[in-house]
């Protein structure tokens, strides 16, 4: 199965205007008042009240979570593997989050003068107009960008100065690297399961902790998504996902009863234990 036909590379970047800034003058004053050196203390002021940009941050967080949900680790340059099978869902959700993000930014810009006035009152003597961009500039300090590019092919590698043998060696190395990265993506899927199942198991086993239905919902959502993330349709991973689906096929009534019924809670915890054992057994097959 050809990875170039089944996946793309996706990257998202979100920039936010910094909320915090060091106040050098106040830092120096504080150091002098305590008879210490100026590099021993820092006075950090928050330029905006947390509620001023809360909505912008909320949409940014949802976009980051969606990007992480539908993609898998790939390289150190910020690109992640995006299976073609989830491209439509990924594109739709990221477009929605960007639209919401941009709208929240536009509202922030519209209210910017009033926001500055409130923060001037809040900071009082610490307020410094030069810490803030102008109304015309502030909107550009909040940006969300997403790009999707094709996977590179080894056949595209051409360098005139290298011999055919050298090029063949480089291509071979690239193919080996691709296989190692694919193992990493497969391990990532299992690690997602492990994190969710371990959390749910630990909650179920601790009678003092409140069990929330969302824990089971997250596992079921991943069971539904995981086959689409199995970009190379690895048979071992496919079988593991199938077995996990059976183990966590809790009836909705049992999930509700687990909050108060100790026996149901114990049974579900045992299923989680089995699931964790299965995941750990299979993770070894994708070790680098």
C-alpha cells in the first residue's frame, strides 16, 4: 500500500498576541527596595484581563485539539500525517474553527479601545500605552493558518551532481525512514487508547472519584476513528482495534450505573485492565 496515495502532510500555526510583559522599571524598583540585584527579580504584568481574549483562546484550543485528533506525528518541522480518509472531516472542522477564531478576533478589535480603557484602570500605574499595538495593528497579531501538502515521493529526488548509486542509497534511506515513521504513527494510535483507558480504569477503581460518562464516550469515539487513522491498514493494528472495540462495548445503561453500582464499576474496571494489557502487548511490535 502506497503512503503517498493514502495520506498527506498537514500543518497548522496559531499566533496570539502575548498577554504578559516584563516591566523593567518596576523590576528595578522592586530589586532596589529589597536590596537585591536587578537580575534576581522580574515584575510581570498581564496586559489584558483573561476574559478579554478568552473566546479567541477557546477557538484556538479547539483548533489545536482537532488538528491533533485527526493527524499523527510525522516530523520535527511541525508537519503531521493526515490520512486521506479523514481529510474531509479535518478540513470542515478546521475551517469552522478558523471562521470562529477570526470572528472572535474581529469582535476583539471592534472593542479594542474600550478594552484598553478597562485595562488602563486595572493596571493603574503599571499601564504603559507603548506595550500595546495600535487598533489598526492588533488584529494582525492573531492568526490561524492551516496547510495541507502531498507526501513527497522518492522518485522526485534528483540531484545532477550525485551518482546513480548515491541517489539510490539516499532513496533507500528515505524509504527506511518512512517505515520507521509509520511505526511511530501506529504506536501513537495505541498510546491514545492507553491514555484514555488507563484514566478510566483508575477512576473506576477509586471509589472516592466521580466517574463521568465522557470517559467512556472518548474511548468509543477513538474506537470509531482509529481504523481511519490506520493509514496503511496494518493488519495487526486492525485486529487490536477490533478486539478493543469488543472489550469496551459497554451498554449505555451500564455506563450510567457505574456511577453508583459497585459491581458494574468493578466489571468495567476489569475490562479496562484487559484492554491495557492488550495495548501494552501490542505496543512492543511498533517499537523503534
